[in-house]
């Protein structure tokens, strides 16, 4: 059943939307996404039910959402006029965030994802100028042409690749990073980075669930990797720190990890923070 739920990277957007819906429906929700349940559909919730570490996944997705929300607001305060969300999936920030009305927001994804989202959200009104473009970002000439077009139309743009880089090979990740950096008007870049999830004791089960959309990007130090292309870290939010900020704790872990946390809380915190984070790069 698990192998049939996620057949490609686009399917994971249903999965993440379901997590946003479940968070939104909590009495103590840290954000509200009223469109998430409709976008996730039945399959999205089936994916959540099949997730082997669903509580840890929920913690990661909630903190990723709030952390990247914060980074977007920081970029807006620094004067961006355009947001370009690459591999936007079923993100709904143009509808749920209080964005400047004159902000231009561009979502880019595969044609079938754009069609699905346009159909379900055709009667919804975004807070800013929203445009959706269909493109295959893995196609080098198509991606280059898109970047050239959007770079010419923007004065000061923010690029978002939330939940995208993890599915790329190291070489593809480098090409994307360099391609974004080379566009003069692409001033900022938000991406998430991870390290420790695949070392979880139930990681093989998660890997099986994602067998048709595998996580491939695997470098020792993602921040240093992207910094080598010219990017400078402006803000770096760590998963445990963000959890503390929004009042959420990492779900309980079992022996012997729980003993290590009890005996060495500071070291455990440092290690946990290295497993996942969200960064705002700038030039």
C-alpha cells in the first residue's frame, strides 16, 4: 500500500498539504491553512497514515512552515518585489499570509500540478499578485530560459525551494544553486536542508515509502556546499530552536537515544538542530 501512495515527487505535495491541514485543525494551531484539506484530498491523508514516523514528520513540517514563513517576512522587509517559488507544489502562502498587495508571487511546477491547483483554487482570492507557470525544472534549457525571463521581469527577487533540493542529486543541487546565483536580480534564496532524518531507526520504512520519489541530496555540510557557489547566510533557523519558539517539542524517542538526551541535553540539542533547518541566503 505504501509503495502505491507516492509514485512521483509531485505526489509528496498531497502528503505535505495533509500535514498542514492537520496542524490547522488543532486548537493550538501555530498557523491556519484553510485550503490545505481540500488540496491534500483523500490520498494525502492516506500518506500521513502510512508514514512510519508520522509524529516526527509532523514536527518537521510544522516547524518548516513557520520557519520559512519567518524568512519570507524578513526578505519582504528587505525590499523584495517578487517571490519565485520553484517546485511550489500545493503551497498556499499567497492566500494565508498577510502579504503586501503589490508583491508579485510566481509559482513554478510541473504542468499537471499547476492544472490541479488552478482547478481547486479557481474561486480563491490571493493576497497579492499571483501567477503560476508550468515548467520542468529538471530540464536545463527550460530552467535557464525561465530564469532569464523571470530575472528580467523582477528588480529584487526572492527564490524559494522548499522541499525541493532533497529530491535532487548533489550535481543537480549544485546546478540549481549556481543557476539561481547567476541571475543578477535574484537577491535571496530560501531553502531547507537536512542531515539526520535518514539515520532514524525507522528510516528504511520511510525510504520504502519514498522509493519512487527518493531523497537523493546528501552532502556533509549543505550550508558550506551552497556557500561555495557564492551564497552568504543571512538567517539560519534550526529545527529544535524553531520548535521552542512556537511551543512545540520534538516527539519522544526511545532507548538509548532518550538516555543520551537526558544525560547530555546540550549536546543532544546541538546534534538535533543539525538534522534539519531553513536558511535565507543572500548575495
